[in-house]
C-alpha cells in the first residue's frame, strides 16, 4: 500500500492512519478511495462544512463509511436527516441534559471505584477490566436492562459496528437479530409493567401524535446501546495508552487534578475514538476543485480533521493545556454526539479513580491489539502495568 494511494479499509491504515491522513491533507484533501469509490475528506474546514450541511451531505443511507446492505433501521438517529431527525432526537435528549449527566456522577464514581478496586495484579488488561464494563454498566442502568448481560451487550455492540463498514456475514446478522429480539421482548414487558427507565419512556413516547413504531424503537435501542458504550470505551483505552507512554504526565495529573478534564478533551482530539463516518451527497458539490457527484458516498474523517495543522498548532503533539478546543471528536451540527457530556464525565471519573489508586502507569509486557475498524479507533486488548 502506497502512502499516496492508501486503502483506508486496510489493516495498516487502521493500525496507524495518521501518516496517511497527513499525506492526503497535503496532496489530495478530497481523496477518491479505490475500494468503494467514496470521497474521503481530511481537512478540518471541509469536514466541518459537511457536518453543518445535512441538506447536501445526507445521513439517510446510514453512518457507515462504506456502502453496505447491512441493517440500518430507518429511525436510527445517525441514519436520519432533519426535520425527522430533530423530532426523534428530542425524545431522548432529555436523558442526556447537563443536569441529568451531573446527577449520574455519584453512581458512575461508585462503579469506577469498584472496578478499579478489583484490579489486583501488577499487569492488567484495562479493556475488560475497566474500559468496557464502566460505560456498558452505565448505559445498561439508564436503559433499565440487566447488567448481567454485559458480555452480550458488548458482543451486540461489536456486531453493529462491524455491520457499519462491511457487507453482513451470517454471523453478524445473527448477532444483530439477537439484540433486536432482546429489546423487543424488553419493550413488550415494559408496556405491561413500566419502570422509571429509558426503555419504558420510549415505548410510551409519541412523535407527531402517534406512538413510535417498531422500526423507530429498534433504531433507538441500537444507537443507545452502541453509541452509549463504544465512544467511551475507546476514549478510556486511548487515554490510558497515551499516559502509559508519558510517565511525566501521569505524575502531573496525580498532582494537579484540574488537568484531568483537559487531558480527556485532548485525547478526544489527538486519538479520536470515532475516526470516520459516512454521508451521501444529494447534489453535485465542489470541494477544493474536486466535483463530487450527486449520490456519492463521502467519508468525513474526524480523525484526520483533528490533526489538521491549519486548525491546530503542532497537531501531532499531545498537549492537555491546548488553547484550541474546537475539535470534531464528538461531531458537529445536528448529529453532534448526544452523549458527549456523559462520555466526558465517565472518562474523567475513570481516570481519577486510577490516579487515586496507582502511583504509576506503564506499558505492559503483553502486546496491545488495536480494533480492526475503520469507524472506531481503540483497543481489543491493552495490557498495562500499574503500581
């Protein structure tokens, strides 16, 4: 694979996309990727323009970066455009207001202390120990589902991420149908015996004077489960990988906790958990002298935009005190991440819990394994040494 003609779906690109992003930003900022023919946008201003123009860059054909015949429920928030999107989003946005997020702090702190307190070895794989269970437990409690199904939630979430960027295999489709079946059974139960949880609220909710149909409910359950844990899981892992390689910064954070929120924000920019998502053009559009035809797939690259030297000083340096705070790590516009506040809170609490307990953090002896995803950047496994 050539740096001037990269395959954005390849293992090499997924392992370390940033040199390729830099080459493309400089030489071909609107890049026609060869495998599927989508147009990859890598400059900050171009990505921002696409995110702020849903009339031209539509989400209605799903958020995946590649064409896929996978299930994209028509009511899933990332697969809708205004004004329908706005009505759907209003139904769940009240569960993620700053006040509701703040009210969740004591419970998130309790869960984080419990998970960190259970670490009893000098070397720990932080992905199954902390990065996965914390956000999954939090979103499970918000939805009102059994935390005992944690391993199922993660398996279901991974399957839907896989369906975003490839044609569905029978195995992926089977797992996806399992998730939908579970939530349909749960919705039927909540109709009969409602509780104070998000599933109960959704089955009772109305849009345009009618109750949500099955496709709309399916879309909500999928996006709340998947988005409710994927971003935060990988934010925590990416943060800890950076700090394991920067013992000086670990010490600074232990001594000055006011830096923790800044470190979380810089991690979202520097090693963006959601790297690439897709849009579909509704008309011919010209960007930097390249005409993108109507009905073309466009990949908006958050990861590339967040390393653009025209938007950030020394973008390849990790600087918690960075003055530029306008990164696109949580998106922008109508599809700005609904759970951004909750992800920030969980990331800060998880990091503080580790800083409270451990004086040092270093890379482990085991080899880390990156997720093989074009959409999500994170780890399947991340062994670290704590002490």
